[in-house]
C-alpha cells in the first residue's frame, strides 16, 4: 500500500515519475475511467479551498467519486473521537484518504491506522507534499529543476510549503536564498537538514538584494493568526511587496510563484507580467493530484 | 583520617546483574533515566560518578543488581554514553562484555519537544524517533533534536 506523507519519503526518481505522469495528464493522455467505482475520502480538519476542490476535481476527472467528511463540528471528532479511530472506521468506507489536520505528523499517524492509502494534504506547520509537487511541476514547465537558484520570501518559519519545497529541491542541487522578516526565518532544524543534504541557504534581509540572481521567486503570505496583535501583523506583512518595478530588476526568465491565497504581498499589476506563474501553478494542482491519485489507487 | 591501608572498592562487586562502565562523566543519572530506572523501581543500583579512568580521564559507573540489560536497552545508552561498556555478571563473573551501538530508532524513550506534534496528544501515538547522524528525528513531525537529548527523556 502506497501512502504519500512527506517529500522526505520521495526519492528524486519518484518525484520525476509523478511529474512525468502529471505532464501526461495535462496532455489529456489518461484514462477517464481509471478510478471508476472508486471512492476518495476527504478529511479536512482545517479550512481549505484549493487543495480540497482540486482533489475532488482530480478524482472526478478520473471517473471516481469523493466523500467529504464535512465540518469538524458535524463529525464524530466533535464527540471526542481520536483521529486514529476515525481513520480506522472510514478505511472501510473509502478507497483512499486525503487528510488535512492541524497537528504535525497527523498524516503519518493516520497511515499507521489506515487500511487504505493516505495522502497528506497538510499537517500543521509540517508537510504538504501535493503542494510541493505542483510547485515543482510549475517550475519544470519553465526551466529544468537542476541547479536552480530559488528565493523563498515571507513566513519561512511557519510556512510548510517553503519547508517541503526546499527539502525537495535539495534533491536537484538547488541554491536557496531565504528572505524573511525578523522572527520568521527558516527554522534552524530545516537549515541544518538542508546542509546535511548538501544544500546551502543564504539569508537576506531584503528581496531587492538578491532578486537579480534568481531563477524562481517563491512568495508566501504572512499568516495573520500567528500574531496576537493586528499592529504587529501589519508591520511585518507590509515589510515586503512584489511590484512590477521589483520584477524589472530580475532576469527575464525568472518566474514568480505563490501557493495562494495572497493578501498584499504581490501587487495585482504583477499578474499581467509573463513572470507571474501563480495562477497557472494553482491550475496545475488538478493534473498533479490526478497523478498522485493514479499512483496510490491506479 | 589517613589512607595508609589498601583502599576499599568504591562500589562492591555484584553477584548477578549488569555493570555499565566508561559512561561519559556526569551522565550516570541520565543513563538510569533512559533505562527507566527511577526511585520508584525495585532494582538495587549503585552509582559512581567522576571516577578517575586511564582511558577516558573521568567516567561514571552504574551497577544494577539482578537485571541483565537486553540489546535494545543497551543501545539506548549509546545516545548519552557512546563509549560505555556493558558487563553482564553472573555469580560475580563477567560472562559477557559488549560495547554499545547506536540504535536505528527509539520507541517510547524521548518526548517530542514540538508542542504541535501529534505524538503529544491523546492519540495512540507512541513516541518514535529515528536516529540520524546529528541527533534524533521525530518519526511523526520530523522535529530534529540535535542537543541535550537527556532533557527530552520521558
């Protein structure tokens, strides 16, 4: 049984294989009845729009159906049931589980109690492998993944997408430039792990200092819920903003990515530039998740 | 007080049990914690700390009566005292002497310091850490413990 829990579990060959399959899906080279008669269970203990809907779309396009747990308040979780028990029970209802949960390691735990494959759709500040795969897929459509110089900008402390992406890119010899407001820098454990994987991280205090050297700029939002006071949130959130003028300092081939939703960190005027790839990135979520569902259930 | 005569043994020999020698100085009590030996357990235990040693300068020694450590227990000690040697004693005789090896993983030994980790909830998740070159990595949340491992022993 194949679970997809963390990019740390994926060798480069496995990632390349999933991205190749996503490319075939995008080119309409897939069986629309591959998962006919199969049921995907969606268990989202935290809010989600893109991830949940793109998994539902992916399942429908492969001929299967989705069952949604609904809100936590309307489920047995509200009665105090453990995740482990929930997973054991619903394993009898569905053919695969997509799980988002606020606790780190929840998907790993679920995989130990499930009798069907589990896909991690985000666990706290931990892993979000389907997001990472679609990030890689979007980059690969513009340039080879090997030897990239990527800038990670924003909340690098709590932002799980940047952690997963950095770990995955270490398999491709990336150089990482980290630009974060004070207090939201990459955790030392991640920096150490990247160093152990042979990937150097250079820290910058302003994106202007490094943008001219980048192939990819990966922007994330500051999460308001991390700040107890609105004023401190606004101070940090307004400390960077990607504008057409800033993108003008970059090399022409540099692309701008963002896992979305964005707030104010990217000026809407950037959307019209050829460098802006974040909406394409979101659209690729369906192809990549179709590849993942094929992998675990096909 | 004089020391003219032969000095007595710092700790008397044991009849049956385990002697853990060459423990990194200062780590004896942590070794006992990692073995789950506390004031509420029944083992008869002798501890010597900062004993002069020709091999490592200073060392700690622990003797545990009537308990022979199994390999899993012995390997846990490697995290705190990589140079420790384990002597299994029967009828005052060393019948087995072995070093310690780093285990591949630790089950139920260390608490994950990440408050957001699923292993720190009411879920049936037993603490599980993978031993990596620079410390311990939580099996669930990937948190890395790279220093002061003893502070996280359950």
